[in-house]
């Protein structure tokens, strides 16, 4: 049988990229691992390491959702992109190749060189710095932990909005392998494989996962000069080698590499009208998954990394973990900058990034006292080349009278060091007090060259270029945490916490003046109260959390045009809300999941929000708009990607038959109106919408064969996942259309 290990921090593994289409995260797991998550008459307990010590979700006094491989399998949750439909208060957006993750209205669209995410993602316990890496998908995943609220004490470079931990299975001491093939509409073809086993029994184990995905474009381009968009063509490998030199030491080496060459969609679908672009204008409000762009869009990416994870048990009270990692990523993308058939703007970008991290965690446990102390180091280097060309376009609003080319070549070096500790003391057998503190020192240096070229008369009045800047800034942050939890009964936990979150300042890589080269840190105080309860012999689970946020100097980015950004600090913002998660098993073969959220996240004071040129026509007569300065007073307006209400419900049932098990699942997610800009204009928002998914599966009685039919977005609902006003009108990225198909897997 598979050997069980008792490490304080289970190993994690990087996911290969395979977005949106069919494929089963849990289906790649060995049979023994799937059996551990099999349904019983009770709701299962999930062991998590959210606070860097082993505990279950129901015993961890923070608001969090944990999804096992079986949970991901049943709903075909392929990547972080899919978490926005089923996890409370999580909203996922995207701009070009970059992920924008929001939790409880806290997130950022600051995705470029010199900026950092508000919601962090940990893979293998390693913080991923660049948003371009965050949509890597799940293959050999054991579970995903979504921690809501600031995690300023324990994690990486702090997490103002929350943290997503992706944790994979460790290699097994029993040989097994899985092969899976998927075919679906849009000519979807996906091949996945996984193999694990011993090299030296009880001493050295390995695992290897690989994946390739292809599907045709989801968006038809009406202009033959461009190309269809939102296809898939990528693959990668992920391997692990685990060595156990003694009973007290485990060392795991991990490596991964991925390649991608696709035609992505970003701000490609119009949501505003412009008479000068009849093809694009004809698409406004139409539910047809089409675009009208004359410039071909393309994205290529290559990246990966290597890490070493060493766990050592010193004695019954102390254990030590060391995490060392190096990662790099190369990105090139080119796309239509005006999102129309007019030859007005093109955009090119090339990024090269590498990061190195080192972390030491020392865990202890003495009678009533347990906790973790650690130190953390991070270094990142990013070089970027950005070029936007603007051609003369008669009659096109905002077009220049001559051809212009904006070019930025920034290089950013970032370094961060932190020391942290968090401990819990049991005041009584049922009442515990938690306190923690993290102190962070960061330094960022920007070397920048911003140049404008013009071609042909008449001359254009431009600032003096090139603008060459060299700026270094240091940032310091202390983030305490205090908590009290009361285990009222063995099945009922009440908790309260007060936590400070901190995110360092950053650099504007496309700044054109010294004053705009950098922006300040942002901070948040979070106050949360919650209850985690089990009823009727663990057949009904009801978790409830309420929170209050006080947000200072949050960093807000406005897209003025592709590659031309304005990042500033809003004065203040507040947030408050309630989250409810319910799981029920009225019978062993049934499982019903429901969650709902209510959220109010608004700017308290933001008098000078920058307005993009494509928004101005929507703000005529608005008393909050200052046409002379091109700014908007956003006080009282909703934060980006912060819907007031969301809900999710899923029902699933299993039938045991002579040949195996049939399973069926249906789910519905509903999201209230979402705004994508501080102005809160309707043209830069997505109205309320719902998505319907359904799944039908079969597992043979011996566990060797699996088959599944799937259908996602069955009503073919067109909805925006992100928007911006880059050109003459608002446009955005739409979610995937209706997809369906079948998957067949074999395990041996």
C-alpha cells in the first residue's frame, strides 16, 4: 500500500497549463488517492496547511475554502480561472496574458513590470510573482486552499486580499500510471499522462505528469486581415523526485517547463459604439462571440522552474522546513491596440523575468503552545520592451495627425526580506489565543527609457523625449495579527480576528515624468468574525463569516491605452460583507453544496481617479467628472470586480451498479453586476448573469476505466470577465462559450 507520511508541510507541485477545456484534475491521481476522498454518509474532513501547521478546515479559525482532487474532478475545475464560479467572494479577471484575482473586492489590475498582486498564489509553497504564471492549470493536484482576507503574517511578500495555495500529491512508493484523452467541440483534443512509483523502495520515489491541449478559436474575427481568437495550443511537463535519507528527513526536488503559442483574446469584444468602425460597431450588444480586428493577435510563452523542499523533524517538539526555488518566464505578445478593423494602433510587448526565493520555517509544539517562526528572501529581475504604434486614421476619435510610436524599455530589480512568527496558546481546553507579526523590508529599482517617435507633418506638440529615469525606493511594513477562537463543542467553532495586510509600493514602467515613476504602499485592517459548525452527525455543514475592511492608499491602475498606464493611490476604501457556505449529505449517495455572499466594497475617498479617453463621452454632465483635469471623484463608487451578491449551488448523485458507479452533477452560479472602473459607468460593467454546467461520469468497479461527459455554459451566455476603455470605446474579454465533450481515462 502507499506509504503515508507525517510531514508538517505536505509537498506541492506546479500545474501544467491546460485551460478551459475538458480534462480531469482528480482523474490523473492514482486509485488509492481517489479512494481516500470517496463519499461516505458523512461530510469528509479536509486536512489543510493554511497556517503552516496541520489542521482541518473546520478547526482552522480563518475564512477559507478547500477543494480536494475529487471536488475539482467532479466539476472539471481546470485552473484558478474556474474558482470564480464556485468559491465565495472570488472574482477572476484577465488582461492579455495576465491574471487579475480579486477576493472580497480586494485585488489589482496592476499587472505590469514593477507591480505586485494583492492576492498571492503559492505553488509548491513557492510564491509566484508574475500574474502571467497564475493561470497554470491543475494536473496532479491534491487540494486547493483559498484563504480569504489579508494573510500578512505567514505568506511570502504579504497578501492584502488573500492567498491561494495549490498543493499536489507527493510521489508514491507504489507504481501507478494514468492516461487520459479528451475530445470536445471546437475540435478540442487533450492528452494527459501521469506516472509515479519507487526508484529505491522506501527511499526514493518519482512522479511525472505531462499534458498537451489544442482547441480551435472561440471568437470569430469578421475582418480577414486579422485572425480568430482565443484558441489553445500548449503543453508542458512537471516532475518530482522525493528522497528520504532517514525517517526524519524528506527532500523533494521539483521541476517544470511549459510552452505556449496561441492567439489570445483580451480587450477584444466591444461594449461601446463608434461609427467609424462599422464591423466592430455591429457587434455591440450581440451575443455572437465575434470580434472585428485588422491586426493579428499572438502570444508565445515559455517558462518554468526548479525547487528544493526539505522537511526535517528535529524532535517531537520541533521541525524545520527549507524551500529554495528559481523560476523564469519569457513572454511575447502582439495585438490590435484599438480593437477595431481600423488600422489605428498596434501593440507589442516582450517580457523576461526571473525570480529566486528562499524560506526557512521552524515549527514548534509544546503542550498548549504551537506556532511557526521563519525568515524569507525574494529577488526578482524583469526586463520589458513595449511598443505601441499609432497610425493616422482620418475620422477616428483621438487619432494623431501623424504616425506616432511609443516605446518603453524598463528594467526593474526587486528585493525583499522578511521575518515572521505566529503562535497559538490554548488558554483553556476550548479557548485559544493567536498572535503573530511579520516585518518586511523591500527595495525596488527602476531603470526606464520612454521614447516617442513621430513621422511626418504636421508636427505634434509632445513633451521632451526621451524620458530617462532611474529611481530606487525602499518600503517597510509591519503586519500584526490577533485572534481568539472558541471550540464550543467538538463540532462547533467560533472565532474572531484582527489582521493587518500590507503591500509594498511599486514602479510605473511607462511613466513619463519623475513624479509618476513610483507609487506608495497600501495597507488594510481586517476584522472578521465567523462560525464553523457541523450538524446531524456531520451530514450538514454550515460555515458563516462576516468581515469589515479599512483600506488605506490602495493602488489603482487605469488603462489609458495598451501599455500606457496610470497607477496611483486612492485615499481610502471600506469593505464589509457576509459569506455563507453550506454542504449537505441527506443520503450517502447525495451531496448538495450552496454558498452565497453579500459584499459592499466602496471607495471612501478617491478624488482624482484618472479617466481614460474612451470613457469621456459617457461622463458628460456627470458632476463627479472634471473635464479640465480629466479626473473623476470616485468617492462612494464600488471597487473593481466586487459584485454585491453572488450565489452558487451544486447537486450531485451517485448510483452503484454491477459494473461500477455512475455519477451526475449539475451546478448553477450567479454573479451580480460587476464594475471594472472607478467611474462605475454601465458601459464598463457586466450585468448580473448565471452559468449552468452539467457532468455525467462512470467509473468501473475495478477503478481502471473512467469516462465522463461534460457541458459548460450550457445556455451559451456571453459575459465579460474584464473590461477597459483603451481606445475610442470600452471593450473587454468575454468568458468561454458553450463547451461540451467526452473524456476517457485508463489507470494501471
